[in-house]
């Protein structure tokens, strides 16, 4: 077993037993909770700036995955390279000043690397339009 797997297993075991909150784990500079909050605020800002191609929904595309899990909603932005989405806690719903749609678009099996590339494509398209 790799050291990384051992550490992750220990974290998960400690989280499930209530011994730790993963939000408080730190790299020495920031906690996971801080980093997730930053990601939410940055994505919210991006969606609000590009409100004409952004959306939010409390329902997935397919009814089998509803209701949305963990008191969350899904926010997305249609980029030149495809849709980029994040699941976000409902407490942030009103901060996303973007259109609400009935159901999120169908999930295309993209991963977190695809999301980063898609979000970055917004800056490339903005540069090309100057």
C-alpha cells in the first residue's frame, strides 16, 4: 500500500469517526475549507461576469440522480471548449446572479482537468476578441 493511500485512508477513517473535519486539514498555509470557499467565490464571480452563458439548477439532467445531493445545486458556464460545472452548497445560491434552469445539461463525462481547461478557454477567447 502506498503512503498516499495510507494517509487518505487514515483521513477518511478519522472523518467518518468524527475525530477530524477535513475542512480543517491544512497544507501549512490554507485549510481545505478555505480553498473550497475560494473556489466557490472565484467560480461565482466568473459566472456572474459571464452571466449570458452561465446557469444554475437544483436538479440534475436525469431524474435518477435527483434530488441534488448534500444540500447542493449545480452551477455551470458554457465555455468555448464545453460546459464547466461545480456542485455548490445551497447557502451560496443567491450569490450566483445567473439564470436558473429547470435541469442541468446532460453530464458529458468530463473530469476536473477538463473543467480547468474549459474555464481557461474563456480567457483565451476573451484575448482573441480584443
